[in-house]
């Protein structure tokens, strides 16, 4: 996928990083009792990374106001379960590498899909 195609995705928002990278954040979508948040990262127009996290559908919050480390770790568990249900385990695959975890530096958890170039 190229960035010019992602611009057409309904409700996506752009975050220009100023270094050749651009993030497109997609609207949240319900999946298996949670809310899927997805971000597409492009470098010079080409998709390089996808960020995925399945948050608590009952929280109603998308910001940091109700953040807890316990909830972020639960988000990692939900995201991993959702991905495995789709047949995608964390690890190196023919076309990408999928990592799953909690990053204490950023305070966020979920999955990252990095495409092989």
C-alpha cells in the first residue's frame, strides 16, 4: 500500500513526523469485545510499519486520562489473542516481523508489524 491510497481511507488522520515518516491513524473499530486502534507508518510514501492494539471496549477512553500499566499489559494480551485468532503469531514471517509487547518508555502496549523490504 502506498500513502496516497491510505489518504482515501475514511476517517484516517495524518501525523507528519518531519523526517520522511508519516503516520495515518485509522478510526477505532470493534473486534472481539475490544476496540482495535491501528496506525499505518509510511516512509517516503511506502508502508513500512503497522501498529495494532486491542483496547478495552468498555473504557470509552482513547486518551491518556485513564491510563494504567495494568490495562496496557491487558491490551497486549487482547491484541495477541486477536492476532493469533487470525493466524498471525508474533515472530518472523516471510513478508514481515510481528512483535507484541509493552514498552515502559512510551507507556503503551500492543503489536507492531514491520514489513520486510
